[in-house]
C-alpha cells in the first residue's frame, strides 16, 4: 500500500499556510524532496501548457512552488511539455497561459524540440510495440509530474497516467511517422479520417483546430492530407455534427495509455519520479481543446505520491465522492448525486487505465490517504 498525501481546497483560516500554494509547500515538505532528488540534478517539472482558449491548466503559481522546492535542495528544475501544435506557437500558448521563465522561476522548454520530432524509440508493450519518447524526458534523470485532473472525451478520466502517456510521447517520429507517436493510441489501422459530407455543416472548426494544416476545404469538399496528419484527433473531437471519424477502439485507447506511461517511466531509475494531481477547475474536457467549459465538480484539493496508480485511484475515488455542480455539463446531462459522474459524462471505461497500470506493475490501487490540515 502506498502513501498519498492530500490537502483540501477548503480554506478556513486567513493564513498563508491554509492557502493552496501554502498547502502545496507543506505537501512537498511532507513527501521530502531529498528522498527523490539530489543537489545539481536536473529535474523535469512535467505539465501541460494548455491551449489558446483552454486556460484551466495547473496554474503557474503551483509550478513555481514545485520549482522553488527543488531549488531549495540544490536541484536544477525546468518546466516542460511535448509539442502539441507548432513548437513556437506552443511556447507562445504557454506564455499566454502564464507559464514562462519569469513566472515559474526556471527555464520552460519543449521536451521534443521545436518540431516535435526529437525523440527516441522505447519498448512499450503488446498494444503499442515501440513508441517515441520525447528526448528531454528520456534523458533527464528525475521528474515531478504535475497533472490537472479533469474529464476527457476519449479516456473519460485524465490525470497523471494520461499526462505521461500523451505528454511524454511525441506526435511524430522521423522514420516511423505518426505510427509510433501519440496517434498510435488515438487510432487503429491506417487511421483513415472519414468525412461525411451529408452531416457536415461547413463550420470549418476542424480546419481551424488542426495543428498541421492537414485539412482544407475546396468547393465545400474536405481535403485531408494523409501524409501530413499526426492522427491527434482534434478535428474529430471539435466536430459537433459527428461528420468526422478517425477509426478507434475506446478500450484499446484507454489501456494503451497505461502502456505508454510505463514506457515513459521505464526511462527513469526507480524512485526518481513523484506525482502531483491538482483537483481544481475540474472541467469535462482535455486542456488541449480550444476552450474550457465550467467545472463539473467543485475544487477538491492537491494530492502527492510516489505511486502513479495510488494517486490516480485516490483522485478517482474523490471525484466519485463529490457532488455534480449546477450550471455545468453535469447538470445538462442530469447527473445526480452519487452517480458515476465520469462515466455519465463520457461513457468510457475509464477505470481500465488504472487497472492496466496496476497489472503492468506501475503501482498499487490500494493506498493510505494522509491528509494535512
Ligand atoms: S487528426 Fe485531424 S487535427 Fe489532428 S493532425 Fe490529423 S487532420 Fe489535423
Ligand atoms: S468540424 Fe465537422 S461540421 Fe465543421 S466543417 Fe469540419 S467536418 Fe464539417
């Protein structure tokens, strides 16, 4: 059984110690940074920079607290994420969302280079075979994984496993293309994007959201550039009329997240990664979407653990024990108190990612919750 330290979002005293940044500092002391990281060691602080329009990410103030805690023990932190849109644009998104050297107190770097193709092939497992891990994450000896807990249209739940699986893997490999990148989780077979002209409302959102300009419209006909597309699935996700289909298999996708996470973790020595799950602004969708809806659950708090399976299980247990918020998508879907809000929002077998991660030996679902007051 692994320990999961927790601090609630509720603030009952008007003191810094009772604030969320103050509680994060106390959580970092509780777990003991010296137990994992050494003086002069380079440490990646892995987060998700978000999207232009999706602002509900892990806030820079929290990244700053992690960076400061690492600096206090003499380690050399930097904040990082893999390229999702064109690299220079993605750094600008990070900056717009408040993540820059000045705000977080350390360099902010792209983990797989400006072109998102700086990566190394690593054995993953029976679903994915080999997968392209971002070179910075492959090379760095230690990491703090800062994940924003939320829903996700394809995986139902998104936390630390998804942050590592999608966020530690590149979209593209120089030799093997999308087939050894994130797209190998999103789609199956040749990943042929199918367009249904009858259903299409010509809103052009798919074209506008594509990070690679792989979709154009000519005479009201969609033209898709197969050899340019990374199979990121953004076009399919934003299409409100279900005119676009990227072939997929939900169960395979969710299980493959655990496999990809294991591949990322396999590039570290034991005891060199800790996980922080931020359960705040819990919106129904991924932070890579072009907008963020209002939260479906009230802020819960921050969890920290050395065990990725325990922290994910504890986060899910807390989500399931929370009330759906009025005025949110949970309300639109008529989700009642006590119902499985994650399943009701996206109808995906989300728990498979945790079960698979445990089966692959990444950690234990049984945990001891230690709350700091
Ligand atoms: S899956 Fe869609 S959005 Fe993603 S790269 Fe391909 S065409 Fe563009
Ligand atoms: S997002 Fe969907 S409806 Fe809009 S143009 Fe693209 S395929 Fe058509």
